[in-house]
C-alpha cells in the first residue's frame, strides 16, 4: 500500500509486543511531522492489511495512545491525531496568562460574573477571614488559550486587599499582575490540591466538551511573601487538554516508616 501515510515497520521477531511497536511508530510519525494535529489515522482494517496484524493489536495501540492524549477517536468517524496537551509544571508559582503566553498561545478571559459578596463559611475558612461580614470580590471567568476554553475559574479576594479592583482590570490581563501593580502585592507561595472529576452539563457546555468529560478540580490558596492569604481560587480544568507534571527531588521528600 504505497500511499499508506505512516512510515515504519514492525518486527514480528522483536522482543516488544506488536501493539507497543505500533505505538512507537505512530509517536515517531507525529514527532517527525508526518502526522499533524487533526490528521486522520488509517482505519483499523488498513492498519491490519498494511502490517499483517490483528484488529485487537490495532485497538490496543490506539486505546493506549488515546489514554495518553496523542490520539482522539470519534464514533463512526475514525481516529485522529489530537492537539498536544498544555503541560503545567508544578515547581513554581505561576500565572495562567504568563504561562499560556510562554507556550506561544494567546491567553484571554471571559468574565461571567464580577461581584462583591459576603462569603460563606468555606470561603472564609480558605481566606482565613475572622469577621463574618468582611466583603470579598467574587470573580468567575472562563480562561482561554487562543479560541479554546481551557478552564472555568472562580477567584475570591478580600476587598481590603485591593478595594479599587475593577472588572476592567480583570478582563484586560493577569489578575496577579493587577494585584501586584495596583495593590503592591508581593507573591510568596501557594498551596494547591487536585482532584479528578467528571464535568456536569453546565460546566461541560461552558468548556465546549461533552457532559461527563474528565477534568481536574484545582483549589489554590495564595499567600504574600509575609504569609498573608490574598486569594482563594477554585478551578475546573479540562482533562483532555491539560496535564500536570510534578518535579520530585530527594531534598523535598520526607520519608517515614511505621512498623506494626
């Protein structure tokens, strides 16, 4: 089949299973640019005919590539090369705007709600508020990379931190940069938690994906360099477009052992 779009051969006598070899071939074709995001892959029968392998081998390879986000399969349409996921490295305090820009993409936000509220107990606890009547900015945004929605973000900031914060400041760029510029905030550190979740109908519609798609639920509490909380954020991040990486070093890992 001279017009077969994928280059590379399987070695039936090799040590690696055939489905793993096929995975490696498809990955290499993507790396070398013979396959680009959005390109259609050969059908299962075309793979079988070209390589002389079973459908179960092809399906195992495509399933693993789909799991890692390199391939997306659409019922009745076939398999396609997916767009690369946005990788968030968790070794530094980051700004969504700056990070998306560093990836060569254009970040922007759409503000769904901007209001001053008297928060409930959970938000007061995250922000360390003592006065139950203290006012808080509540900002709900959809965060985009280019034209693609990536995350639904709900941020809460004590009004006393930056009483002159406006919706225009939030819409124009990085919220962190606005707080640094307008309120003199000096960033210290943040604590984040991550949970897997499935998107409900409303969240899925806002993020442009099917209901029950996988996502990350990320909660962040941000501190100034003097240790004061200045922000609590809850964010729902698309699992099909984002991946989180953690750097682990021996110096930052504490080990303990208990003998029962």
